[in-house]
C-alpha cells in the first residue's frame, strides 16, 4: 500500500470516493485557516490577561507558547488519522472527530469519546451564558458610572441578564438544525474578531496613557503558596480553553480538496493558524496585564467601565453578546441532533417524537413545531441557565471545562488514534515519546481540574 503522503496512482481512487459520497471538496489551505481561526478565537481570549497576571511576565507568555505547541502537535497527529486504511475499498475518510475515533479505535472508544464531546458542548453553553451576562452587566454598569459618576452605586446582579440570554436561546433553539443557522454563525465570527481587536486596542491605549507597563515576573501576589498554586491551575485551564481546536479539525479537513493529500494541507493550515492565533493571544494577554497589573480583571473588557469613550466599550461588550448568541447555538445544535436522532431511532412510531405541526401566526410564515424539539430544547436551555446562575464564576468554569475535555480530546485520543493508524510498535522511541506526552498531559489536565473546582468551592463559600 502507498504511503499516505503519496499521490501516485491515487487520483482515480480519490475521484471515485468523491463521486460515491456526492461531495465536491474544494477547500484549500486558506479556507482551512479561515475556519480554524474563526473557530478558535472566541470568548476565551478575554481571560488571557488574567491568566498571565497569575503566572507573571515570564510564566504567562511561555505557557501560552507551550499550549500552542501542544495544540499544533495534536493537529499534526489528528491530520494523519483523517483516513483509515481499508483493504477492500482503500483509505476511508472520517467526517467528524467521533467518526475518526470509531474508524481507528472502534465503537466502544467512540462512545466513550462521545461523552467528552457532549460534555464540552454542554459546558460551552454554560460558559457562554456566564460570559454574556458579564458583558450585559458591564454595559449597564458603564452607562450607570458615566451618568452618576459613582462606581459603588453601579453594582448589578448577573442573574437577571442570564435569564434574558436564556429566554433568547429558548426561541433560537427551535431552529430545526445546524444548516439553518449559517447566517448566525457568520455574524458570530465577525463579532468575535471585533471585540477581540477592541479589547487589545483599549489595553494598548491604557498602557500608553499610564506611561508604563504594570505587572511583575512572579504575577499577582497572594497571601499563601497554596492560594497561588490553585490560581495557577485555573490560569492553565483558561489558556487551554482558548485553544478549542482539536474537536473541529477533522470536520475542517473533510472540506479539503485532494491532491495534494489532505493531511499535508491540514498541517500547513494548522501551522499558520496556530501562529496567527498565538500572536493575537499574546498581544491581548500581555497588553491586558500591562494595562491593569495586579488589578487585571477575569474578563478583560470589564476593566474599562470608566473608559473615557464608553460607547466603544459598550459596543465591544455588545459584540460579545451577539457572538455568544450565535456560539451557543453552534455548540448546542450538534447535541440537539444527537439526542433527537437517537430518540427517533428508539421510538419511530411516537407522534410526540416524530410528528411536526405547522403553527401559523398573523403576518408571519408558518412555523414548524415539533413537541419533542420544543420540550427537550427548552429544558436544555433552562438547565444550562440554572447551572450558570448557581455557579457564575467565569474563570473557574473555563478552567473546569478545560480540565475535563482538554486532555481526552486534544491529547489522549489523537495519540491513541495515531499509534493505531501508524502501527507504531511498543517501546520504540516514537512510542515512548508519545506515551510520555500523554501522561504529562493527563497530569496537567488533572491539576487544572482540581484547581478550578477548588476555585469554584472557594468562591461559593465566600
């Protein structure tokens, strides 16, 4: 069998596969870069200044570079697992992360991996509700501050804003499927770039206004070494959360044309994307820390409440809210589809599960209404909203999510699939290095998870 990187005599096979699936793949390096950058840059970027503040001027940037390197290595491993050898039909494609796990490691591992994928989807929804409420509160607080000039009189609770965001999501969640929200996804991507650039620009302006860069090598001082240890764990989790890349890589690679081989194109796109996003993250994180020093907020934009041009801060926070309205649906729709398709398979004769009604309102087109979709998705949104209201801790929640999903989805499964796909023998040099990489990743992930849970417990008790 030819090596995966070789294209000799492979073009007819590839063309036959395209015809079989009825899919014309036209993606290039640059379309892949666009997908990756859009998927990676999100609300997690707002926590990076706080993370660098916990780690200090040396540890913070080095940690971002370390996680960027881990992400890139994971991308290289995953790109090679996109195709699985098949003696009868030739190399088989994977259309999703779970599909790749199923091809290389079997259905049992695929179901196990699916648990983490669905946890990540559900967890992102909770994190987005918390983040949106913080931004809505920041807008109201900024307007209050500039009208009253008294910061102490401008404190607001997050719960009210969470309920508003949740109510909007109840309505949007009735959109039937992922293919009907492309417009929402595009709008969300534009908004994410807008608020990230504004946050970086505001930080640079504040550094210039101060005339110096704040911060220190050891980071924000704490009352004890134990407290510092847990804050470092949360900071690691926040940085890991900012690289949610591995889960979407296979889907992006499945859009690429061939030749050249998809894994070769994906490696180039991954390298470019990680360099671009890491440079952007370093700028946002470092300038944010330089602007606020020991007072660096958990969410960067909330530190500009008293900024001299409140409309710009309000616009940036509004961009966050709009982005998260779309991002909530992008991460929830796949979970909706998984649950509803399973129920339709189990109960094919149920009218509650399968029948769709047509609801006609005055001056509006007919609205398709399915009782399962209405009840399940409403309950889903309500559950994420309630959990967000009970645990409204931005940085700690990001850390917990990263602690749960980063190791299995970014390190463990990519390593295991690559070892199987490449038939690497035990105790060879490459096998030892990959196993060591996996073990170290597990330890870091566990440390992050424990530290972030401790942070939630501490915050709840206080």
